[in-house]
C-alpha cells in the first residue's frame, strides 16, 4: 500500500462507516444519539380546530331553532314524506277514479280562464216586456150613455159602446113588440131582473140580487123601468127605459145604460 495515498475517511460527512467501526467525532464503540424526531404536522391540529368550530355553530343554530319553535303558536305541521300506501283491492281501483280525474281536470287555472272568458263576453241586456196597464177594479164604470135598441137589432153590452155582435151568442138584450106591448128579452142565457126600489141601484145593489133573483124571462117595458142585468161575459149593467117608440117592426127603445167592470 502506498503511503502517499490520501487516507479516506471511514464515513461520509463524518457519519459512522458500517465496515470500519469508525465514528466521527467519537471513539470506537461509542453509540451515537438518535436523530431528533421530526416536528409533528400541523394538519391534524387544524382539522381538530375546524371540527370543534363546526360543532359549536351547529349547537348555536339548534338552540335558536328550538327557541323559535317554542315561540310559534301554530307551528307548521311536517310535510308527509312519500306517497300514502294504497289499500284498495284490484277490484276497487276503478271506483272513484272518474271523480278523481274530473276533479284534477278542473284546475284553478282552467276555472279562472273560464270565469274570465264569461266575464269578458258581451252581455245582452234583458228585454223588458211591454207593461200592460192593470185592469180596473170590479165595479168601475166601463161604459155609460144613451143606447137605442130596435126590433131585430140586439146589442152586446160587453163592447164599448154596445153594438150588435156578428156572433149572435154574444148579444145580450133585444126588444120586440107583443100586441100593443113592447118587450125586453135577455138573449143567450143572460139574466135580468126589474129593480122595484125608487132609488137607482148601484153596482153593489145589482151584484147582491142578480145571481139569486135574475131570470131569462122576457119583461114588459114602460118608461122609467129600471133593470139589472148580467152580460155574457159576467159584467153587470143597469138599464133605465127613457123612451119607447114604434109599432111592430118599428119597435124601438131608448135606454140610459151603465156597464160596470167585472
């Protein structure tokens, strides 16, 4: 071995060589102290601190919610989770199905649109029918005046003024000669009676006796005779003989007539 060769250290950077037993900065056989432990990582500490902070926030929020629910008089009921389990049997599935479909089809939107369409549609104002004047009360004078009745010329007292009706059954009174007398004949079932009181009868007077004392019998006329009569249409009339003239086919009588409404 050349003494001039430089001597190589037993260890690199003063470290212990495994084959030589040389220890830098120490004697043979001296044990080197363990290397210092690496500083613990700060990551675990941050995680623990974050978990603690989250737990504290959750506790504060929970306390606030509990106090809010206690102060609320009408808390909102929890919403049912999930559809209700149907208990209908296969044979009952179609029962009430039509009602459900019909109810669902009438949504608020469709109802609202229909109502708005009806309200927006133009409406025609109702037509007011022509009003008819109310009839006169019973006993009101319907017609009054002088009336001539001649032979073969009957009169319909229900017309104003009274004229001969083309329908014979509607005529009420006629006159005809009988020898030297002149007769008044109620036509077509008309009832009449001679009023014998000196005072001229009113509507109430004639109404009180015509149904019980009136007849369809011919009556002999004379000047001043007063007759109550009921027409074919149920009207009451009062006839006072004012004048009698003519013979045979020229027989004629003039009457003061009042016809009342029924």
